[in-house]
């Protein structure tokens, strides 16, 4: 979500047909970890090949940290952080950074909010000054709050309310999760967006935008000691805040299939199937990652060949899983062809899963999946930006960036028996949620909406 929504999958490793080990890989990543007195953690990785730096700020806050009444606030703050603070007013963050030759972006997920700066080495002091200004003194001008409230409301209208795939996915997740905050969308419910109060914003910012709730990752052309000294200068005086409350709610075991139907104007039906899957740190995530490639990645994947090529009942099939702090879902999305009953597509999908449940996958098929997963992992770290993103993600979402260095070996150790075991464990009828979009022939007339409150206060 974001200024441009990004969702990322940090996946496997291997080039060619042989296995690669992580020995050289880990040695090449001379990561240094430091911590300021106020609790702000810093990861640095020097690379002097070009005079550029990727500077990432990972805040330990996403939609899982919200509660009923304030859903969508994490994504809202992603927008607000670019709208002025004490020293640099509205629009100045982008302007000053661009004038120095840099650029920036941000994204929000269920677990984290991340701010990205790509800059020449000479612009590091300025960028530290810009980032520390908005961390310590973000402005809450009522007009700006009202403006950004409407921006995120329009983003929701565009990507969910008026988007068939978006609304189907939202309904699917709301049905799959009954207790855990993954139940609500990262964008938030519209009624919450319209009714956040000023105090909600102030409390949320104070709690989650504290230095002890932030991790800075710096990759590129710099000297670590100088970066740490500059970080102390610009961020060290920002006071520590009480530790953010933990998310303790656990999703109860699903005891039967959930089904949801969305009746909406559309040209074609849609089918989405979600199976509860483990958190990123769970050992089962790795064989499920390989299963994703076997089932869904590319035109040679099982579901593509079966549904699109052989049976010709679908136009496309995609999905998979992404690493999350808490257990999430393995998602399969299918776009049936015109005139094809989604029930027929669904039956073929389950038949293909039953094949893996019954028979071990082919050794060459398994090796191809491993090779692809490993290659994707390495591609994701070809640049300073990719390295910064992966380092921060592993450290914040999975709890330790060192897990990054074991990923190749873990992927290479996946066996055919492992793949079959996770299919048996997770891909059961009682563990799945099915969402089907049923096209309506005519788009209903829309009622006009009252203007939203300017700042949510009464």
C-alpha cells in the first residue's frame, strides 16, 4: 500500500542445476548492527562500488497493530509523513531530496511501514535531517489531515470498492480471519477512515513512530562509524517512548470450510481460495515456498498447465504466500473463462492438489522449483536497495537478519516428502476459505456520499 503499494516475497536461491551453499553469500554480507541510547537500531552494509546509498526506515507497525475503530491508520501515516513537520513544511521532503539528486517512496503492509530513500552519498546528512524532523515533529495541520484522509479514502474506492479483485480479496481475508487483526484490510474500513479523531492520530504517532520502534538500514557508499555518529547527531535526542503493546491475539484453528460470495457487476466470475499457512519463521514456510513454485509460478507450473493450457477453463492463475509475523494464508486466485462455472474450476484445482497429496512430485520438478526460488532471491539483492529491503525485512518481520544467510541451504534441503507433508497438513477442506465473485448483469446506481468531516473531530 503506500505511495505506490508494494508487497514483497523474500524467497529462495540457486542458479543452474547444482546446489549453492551460503558460505560465500554470508561472508559477502559484512553487516554491522548498532543501537542508539534511545533504542533505535541501525544495520549497515558498506558497498563502495558506486557513490550511492539506499536508506530504509522500518517502523514496527502495520495493520496488525490497529484495532476496531482505527483501522487504516498505519497506511494513513505513510501518507502523512510526507506532508510537513517542524523544520521542513509540506512538500519540502520530496523537493529537498530531489534537489540533492535523490528519490524516495514508502509502503505499508500488515506487519510493517517502510520509508525508502535512494540518494547520492553526499546527500546523507540532509536525508538524516529530513527523516529526523518528521520522526520527532510531524505536523498535524487539520487541513492536511483532511486532505490526506480524502486521498486514502479515494485510494480505497479505486483499489477495493470499485475493483472486483480488490473487494473479493478483502471479503476473503475478512472471512478467513475471525479473531486476528489480519481480518481487516491494510487500507482500513471506510467508516474508520471517515471517523479517525485527532487524538487517535496523536496517540498512534507517539506510540509507533518512536525511535525505539524504528530500525534504520543503510547500504552503500559510506563509512559505518561516520553513519553511526551522524545518526546519533540527528536522531539521538529524540526521546524513547513506552514499548508498543504486543499483538497477543491468535487465530483459532479453523474447524470447517468458510465460503463467501460477492455479487457485483462484472464481465467474468472470479475464484479465490485461501489456506491458513504458517508464519515466516516456521520451518514449514520453506517447503510451502517451494510448493508455490510448483503450483503457481510460470506457464510450466501445475495449475497453469492444468487450468489454462489443458482444460482451458481459466484465463489466468496466480497467488502464493508471503512472509508475515503471524500465521497468514496461502492464496490461489483463478480467473475463469467466459461461460465457465467457477465450481468446475474449483473441482479441477482440488484435484490437482490431491495429486500431490497422493503422489510425490517428480524430482526434476522439485529441482526446477528450487532453482527458480533461489534465483529470485538473488535477483532481489542485486542492488543496494534490494539488500536494504531484505536485511530490514528479515530483522523486523522474522526477528533476525541472520536468517537471511541460511535461506539457500533450507531451500536446497526441501525433499519431495516435505512438499507432500505440507500439502497434507495445510491443504485440507476444513482449513480453507473460498471466495467467489458472481457477476451481476447491471451495475447498480450509486448513492451520493456526504462530504467527509474535515478532521474527524466533533
